[in-house]
C-alpha cells in the first residue's frame, strides 16, 4: 500500500469536506419525521459510504444514524471491547 503524504491527506480531506458541506442537510423545523429532511438521509448515506471505503463495518437505521466499527490494531488488539 502506498504511503500518503501530508499534502495527499490534506487534499483528500478538503475534497471530502467540500462534498459534505455541499449537501443541504438543514433540518425542517416543521417536520415531525426523523430525519426531518431528505438531505439528512443523503448525508448519512455519504458518511456510511466513506466509512465503508475505510474498511469499517457500518450500520444505518431508519433515523439516518450511522454507526461504524473498525477492527482494532496494535497493542491491545485482543483486548475486549469497551463500548
């Protein structure tokens, strides 16, 4: 696997940030639904896709909550899960 430079990480991170903030995910204060806007669903889908691309196991619920887990590594990798 190729080592990313600081510049690579900066460029990639900035691109991801631009993609996220371009999504209109403002809540609809008049809605009783959760999530209250389609943009919130779109944002949750994007976040889930990004996390999956990093190797995470991702769960999404009907309320657009995204829960991701990554396997441990390094010292303590075999330790029991804390939370």
